[in-house]
C-alpha cells in the first residue's frame, strides 16, 4: 500500500490498515513507519492524500492525525485520516429553503453540497433498480433541514426511503448505490477440514450470534404533515388523527420487547412499514455475523476484495455454506507478520441484510397501532 501526497509516493510503512464499511460513509486509514533523524516525514496534518492498494486508487482524502513517539535516535510516526466525504459527515447545514417542487436524491445532495460549500460530485449507480430513482415530492417526502442539522444525517434519512446507500468513492466523491450485493466472478471464501483441492484461503476466523438487540416488535413513527395527508390522500382523517406508527413483528423473539424508531422525515404508511420491516430484518441479520482474515488483498478472480461483493462462503468451522455480502473490510500490511503480512479482514453478513425484498411469513404483517 502507498500513500501519495502532492504527487509523491511514500512507502516503507511497517503497518498499514485501510478500513471500509458498506454502511459507513467514510473510509479510514492508518499507517505507521519507523525512521531516524535523517529521514523525517514532511507531513503536518491536513494534507490531501491518496491511498493505493496493490496499485489501485482506493481512497482520496486527508491526513487528519499524526502521532509521533520515540527517543533521541529512532522515531515512530503513525498517520491516520479519512476520505473526502468526512467533510459532509462532520459539517452542519445552514437553514435551507430551496427544497421545493419535485427533486431527485442526486439533486438534493448537490443542494446540500452547495449549502455547506463542498466541491464533491455525486453519481448514481442504480441501473438495475430504476424504481429507487423515483423523485421526492414537496410536502409528501421533503422537510427542509434546520440550522445545525447534520448534512449526512439529513441525506441518509432520504436515502433510507429509497432503500439505497450513500458511500464515498475512491476518487473522493459521493455515490448513491443499491443495497444488494454484487456477484464477483472467481471470488470465494473457503475454510474446509483437510483443505480439499488446496483452495482454502482463510488465515483466521471468528463467528458470533448475539440476540441482545433483537425485539418482538419494531415500530416506526414519523412526523406527520397534515397538508400532505389531504394532498396525497394517504389516510382518511379519522385514521390519521389517532395514528401513532407502523409496526413489524418478529415471532422468534419473546413478547415484551419493543423497539421504536422516531424519524425526523415525513413518511407515509407504506414507507413507515418498509422502515419498520427494514429495522427488524437488518437487526435479525446482524445478530449472526462472521469474520475471516484472508491470505491476500486480492481474490481468486484477480481483483481486490471490496465491500458489497456477494461471495460464496464455505466453512466447516463456522457452519456457513451460503452466499454472503462483504459488509466490512480492512486491508492489512504488517512487515512483522509471517508470510509478508498482506491480509484482508472481511466481515460478512446475510445477503438480505440491506434488502426489504424478502419473503414475508404469513403470520407477520405491518399494521397501524
């Protein structure tokens, strides 16, 4: 892995990690190097930089933190930072009044960028899911943010309505993408007893089942726009006067456990139902996770491992034999590790974790309470 600052490539780092997650906006990186007085690093913090993994640009961002330690002869410097979307994540919106008419999510992103003063661009990769490109309508979908509202938090709320993810791109811009995994030819994870065929590629593994955050009932409650109720005929007046929220049930969890999501955006009953079911499904899927340390930065098809890849996982040790999505990923380089230290840590989740298009058991329905 290489860090490039002002066109100059810097190598020789003894420990490097780049951490990326499918549902986190920003990718982060950390690099450590040992050096002496004759070879100090020129960084001061705040510099624009690029991170390259096996020759491919994977992150465009900023050096944010420098930690330096040592003695009179030897020094260790650790550099860390995030991609350019960190400014969207950290910044607050000044009151906006131009969210009027019918707008695409991409248009709203640009308006938020302009409000904050960001120079980022936004792209949409939803060719296979055109229904998620449906525009937002004034009153029904949009509620302008107030002074001090987070830029990313506002956009994330709208993205959830369309079942899409907001992610930083390797060149430091924003992408609106689908939540389903992408099949990757040649990529697989195998950890079989006896290593049949010599195809095992797992160095270490861990798996976990945690029911702490599971509930029997999930409710979604949003602010309600009376004007929208009349304009769009969501509900008859006698229904919306007493309307508290929409609920989804998980019959596999004991009764007496309820989770309520309070949403700042206005949502109609169908959107609230989707949100309640999404909360239930994502918590159910995340209760069973697996992590594998793989023996290379690249998969068997020749490309880099990436978040969002849908890969077959077969492990005699964790009991997995299914397609799973790479949800979290860390590229590691440790010169002190055996075999050169080039590994990739992947976190895997159920393939339907981010999808609302799952078959619904007949005894589970959304209902108004």
